[in-house]
C-alpha cells in the first residue's frame, strides 16, 4: 500500500514586510455609478495585522468593512494603494492558499456530507483521497463534530453548519482567516457558543484573523484590537487595543467582567465619534 499523500506546506517568505500577516497601505476603493457619478467605499485606509493577531472591523452599515475584507481576499481590486499578505501581493496569497475565508452564510454544498464539504478545497487543489480524509477527520474533531461526519447540511443546526464552514476554511492550514460576520445569522446563545469555539480554535491553530462584525461585545470578546471605521467614505476612525489578556485564554466569565464592559463602552463611544473616557488602550491613527 502506498503512503498517504501529504498536503504541501506553503513556501516561507522572508523580509520585514513578510513578518506581517496583512499590510494595507493607502487603499481606496471607488465604485463607478450611474451617469458618471462614483461612490468612494474606502478612502486611504492603512492597516497592519500581526501573525496570530485577532483584529475586528466594526462600523455602521456602508462604512466599507466587507469591502476591505474582500480586497484583502483578492475578491476585489483596490482603486489605489497596495495590499500584501505575508509579504506577497493579495492575488499571489490567494493562489498560494495562504488564507481561509468564511461568510455569514455557511455556503455548504447540500449534496455533500460534513466530511465531504471540508474536503472540497483540498480536492480542488489536487490533494489525494487519503490526505483529504485524514485532514477532514482532524478538523471535524477540532470543531467538535466527530459524531456528525457523515451527516448532510440539512441535518445540522445553524451553529453546526457554521462550525463546518470554519473547518473548511482551515482545511489547507492557512495562517490567516478572513471572516465576514460568520455568526450574524445565529441566535444570541448559539452566537456566544460559537465565539467561545472560535477563541479555542484560534488558540490551537495560531492563525491571524480579520473579522467583520456589527456586534460591539463580539468584537471586544474576540479581538486583540478593534478597528472602528467611519461612514462613507470609509476611513479608519480609531483603533482600540483590547487589554483583556490573551484571546486564547478568554472564557465565558469574561462577559461579566467590569473591564469587559468598560472596553465595550469605549468602542461604542468611538462609533459615535466621541473620545472615550479613560481610553488608555486607544492607538493614534
């Protein structure tokens, strides 16, 4: 019997820029409108994300959060500026599968089982059957769905479907996860459970995360830093460093902590354009 096929590791990159998971420099995105009019979704945005860091993007609807995430993912192209992921142009990082991505809707294929959905990106990129099955089993255990490997999406709850989507985004061992409101459609109790799961998964994988959300408590609970965007044209209003300890060590009791409520209040004040009281964690733009 031949040995199982290995999933190739991405080639390492070197240099100062390569030390950043994400490096966004002077990025603007202008969409053409009717009769020559245009809409500026993002204006001169600069942002860096360190390896293993969890950064949330928050702001009112239309501020460009999802647009920025799509640009990092190379699902869209900046009008001006530059984006590098682990020192590479965003397009090359996509080709090299340096990141995984998850959206608000799980987007699972209904005719594939849990295992089959997780195997899909590996199959598309030529991994052998033995390697796909081994990796899927590993990820199914990671997200706590070992008993449901042979189930189909319509046999799963919404929270379970999102766990499968997160597992699928991790299939190729990316060093970066891009997540666009992945828990937005869940009820509050399920959403909090999923936040706890994501904290655990990120601690175990050491992946950096860029996370879009409308929920202030969610952003504070998950993040090392919260990036607050202004309404259109989208600009970064401020960045708040969340001093609540290592994200991987955060548990359920944190949500009842006085300091947690303090940081939530700081983010809320920034969203309203106010200078937060006692904002010792706020970084200058």
